C-alpha cells in the first residue's frame, strides 16, 4: 500500500515539473557532407520549421523531442530535402530570473531525404547537439535562440555499387516558447 502512495506521489511530482513547447524557425541552415570519404562541399538550405517539447525533470536536467518539418536546398538545381526527429537530453543553467542557457545532446531517431530518395538511400540518424539561450517575456511566453547540428548517414546501392554518405545539417534557430 505504501508503494502505491510513493509511486502516485512520484508521478504527480514529476508531472508538475516544468515543460516547454518550442516553435522554431531554422535560419541560415547549411548541409555539408562526404560520399565514400570524398568532400561534397556545403549547400545552403531554405528556412524550415521545428516543433519541440522539453520536459525538465529537475531545475537543471530534462529530456526532449524535436520534429523538423522537411526543408529544401537553396540551390535551383539541387532537390535536397531533409528532416529529422530527434530525442535529446537537456541541461539548463539559469543566468538570471529572465534568462537561461541550454545545452541539448541527443540522437536523430529518424532522418529523411524526401520520400523518393528515402526509398533508394535508406537514411539513418546520427548525433544532435545544440547550445541556446532563452529569455522569458512572462511566466509562460519566451523567445529562444540557438545553434544546432544534426548528423545523418545513408547507404545506397546503384547498379551493383554501394555508396556511403555522411551529412551534417547545421542551423541557427530562433523560436517562441510556451512554458507550463
């Protein structure tokens, strides 16, 4: 009976900890990579949007999930289209009453090159990291700016030849946050 009360108290106290929704606009994104070890250069990516949820387990530590809507390349002759779904840990440091710094480190559990390319290339996720600063406008609303990087790998077979590629998508993100 005591175990039930302890479990219920733990669940209620965990759900009362702070959580935050973030709608971000990815600005200045760059996609660079290698194919079979050969540098393929870097291309600019169009603005894309991300939706994220951070659940803080303590004042300093938490976990989160981010879903990026697909974004395409800036280049006219390039049809690159990428998206990631990422799980991550969050470390938050309070700078003052209104500002905090956050470090996010995780793994892209899925990556996409676009529906047609995914059937051929079979992309795999990779490491994600980011560093950002948040400013609270009031108790619930805030703004957030950060630098983020997602890695992705894929393998492809074409006419009996296999290719391996590693890509890295970096971006500056500005977002609105809602804390509850």
